[in-house]
C-alpha cells in the first residue's frame, strides 16, 4: 500500500448541455464521438476531451451549409 489515498480513477462524465444530467463514459471518449444522453435522449458530440465537453450533435437532416 502506498501512502496515497487519492484515487486516479475519476468517473468519466460530463453534463448534458440540454438537460444537465451527467453523461457517463465507460472509457475516455474520442474527439467528435457521438453519444446519447440517457435522460433526454438527445445526441451529443464530444467537442473537448480534457475536460470533457459535450455539445448537441448537429441534425443530419438539415444542411446548415456553413
Ligand atoms: Zn440530456
């Protein structure tokens, strides 16, 4: 046993931008990865990995033509 009592295993999660429910990942997500909020069922895109930031995934049905 080491003297360290601090765990390095942080829960990988980020708040849903839509409903603010915590969205958990079983592993570190990739940039641009699409996941789904279990609470509001909206599609979310990972836009930052450290810290993890989620944004609503763009609707594929519409062409925003940016
Ligand atoms: Zn949500």
